[in-house]
C-alpha cells in the first residue's frame, strides 16, 4: 500500500470502520441494478424496472438527509440501526411482492420504504474527518473512501446481475440486504471511533442546504447522477440486445475500475490551488467523456469497445468525488458534516432516479444504442450547472465568528479546519 494510505491506517480502529463501510455500501451499487435485473427478468418491462429503481433513489434522496441530520444530533448507532431495520423489512416485502406477482403498486410501496437507509459512506467519512480534520491525511482518507466506493461498483453489479441471472431473479437484492445489515451492525458496534454529537445548543439551526456552495454541489450532482443512473440501465439493455446480458456487470465494472484507478493516483498527489477549480475541471471532463461513449455504442456495436469507452469515462469520476467532499467540509458547519455529505449523495440519488427512469423509457422507445443520449444530455447539464455556480464555490465557505455567534454556535464548532483536506489554505 502506498505510504499516504498506510499512514491513515495508523490510528486504532481505522481499518475496522473502513471495512465495515465497504460492506455497508455494497447495496449502493447492488440494490438499484438488482431491482432492474430482477423486474426485467420477471416481467420483461424495462420501463417498470427503471421506474422502480428511480423510486428507490428518490426515496433515499428524501429520507437520507433527514436520517443524517438525526445522526449528527444523536449519534450513528442510535439512529442508523432502527433505520436499517425499516429498510430491510421493506426490501423483504419488495422481493415477496415481485416473486408472487402482486400488483405494481405494491412494488412501488415497498421500494419507497426501502429508501429509509442510513448513508454509510457519509458516516465513515465523518469518522475520518473527526480523526484527521485540517491535515493532509484527510485528503488521502477521502481518496481511499472513493476507492472503496468504486470497489463496491466493480464488485456489486457483478454479484447482483450475475446472481440474479445465474441463480434466481431475487438473488441480487437479497444479497444486498445481507450486506447492508452486516455493514451497519459492524460499523455501529465500533463506538471508539464514532464522532461524539455536540450538545444541542451548539448545533446550527436549519438545514445545511442554507449554504450556497452546498446548493451548487447538490444541483450539479443531480445532473451527474443522471449520468450514472442512465448508464446502468442502458448498459444492461445494450448487453441484452447483443445477446450477452450477464456481461453487463463486467462492462459496468470496467467503468468503476477506471474511477478506482484514478482515485488511487489522485490520493497520492499533493495538489496546490483551490479545490473549486479542480472540481469544475472534473465535472466538465465527466461531461465530455460521454461523447466517445455515445459514439462507441452507436457505431461499434461491440461490448469491448463500449467497455473501453466506459473505462475512459470513469477516470474523471473519483477525483471529482474526492474534491466534492473537500468542498462540503469547507462550506458547511462541522455540526452538519454528515448531513452535508448526505445532501451530495441525495443529489446523486435524485439524478440516478431521473436518469434511470428516462433511460428505461428511451430503451423501450428507441433501443439501447440511442438511449446513451440520455447520459450525454445529463453530462452537458452538469457542466452548465457547474459553470454557472462556480462563483459560489470560489468564495470562502467557513462561517465567520459573527455568523457563528448569531446562530448560537461557537466558532470552533461551526467552522471546519483552516485547511482543506488536500493541505491547501482556505481563502
């Protein structure tokens, strides 16, 4: 392991909570695509499959920030365990209703309830921030967690699609539920590294979305999520049209592999300059990477060529996500860090919902090759939003002492560290 990554695991408990976070985040890459695979196999209706995946993402988008706000106020263990039990019960109902061919509305009802799930990635990153806030190690820690995210997206779709096609349609979502239960229980059992909630009087009132910078990040991530949701659905359909549906998991894994490689290299770098500029470059690069993807799908007809285009597209993903976490810490009070990180995930979830639903309809109407126009359009929208809101991210996001006092929060609690996670000075 390269030295920056070896260094961050020098603290007791870091390996355990990061490993638990890996298990707990596996459903992020497995549940949505597992539902698409399961429903498409059972009914042959990609429109319904995409709509259910969208419902799950929208539900998580609505409920996730509220759960994370409670986590910031009351602690990870007290909030995430009950929320996980609700989600697991809903997933069980979804699998039963799909297997028994119950009416469509039951599928939507259980899927909506399944979105009541804690944001495990945000809770893990909050533990890293509590350990390394204001140091260069936090940049490496965020990069490492981005690698873990991509590991989930490499392994998760392979497991979910592979098991659902090789064993039985419900196998993928069922395994995702097992990972969720194991990951959350293991993570919340580790009390020594759990961030201690500050007293109620020190919490900032209102939502973290009051920050203009966070609103820019979330808005851009809605469009970015559209890329991810559309690519998942269209790639499954594209592989099926090519007669190799099971290979969709491998093609999607190549997409995540490109991001994983880029994230690993990014964590080794000591970068100067404002994070906002790097973030803008990353978003624009993600948008431009959709152009060769569309060309590969419409002109080649080869899954190998498509996989190569997806690998190149993935190279811009992890560095952009890592920089986003740095910007979240800069633009939200420390007492709302988990909530702020979850709002970015919420933006992605909303985008995934819209992208997967639009892509499913496009596949049904025009075929998979033409449906890659959906992520292309989403990428263009992300670039426009990022360019428009960039001025808000260039401004300092650290609350002043006067602002903190006005909100009843001591400046030491309301402000992130004076340094960004990559070691550059704020302002």
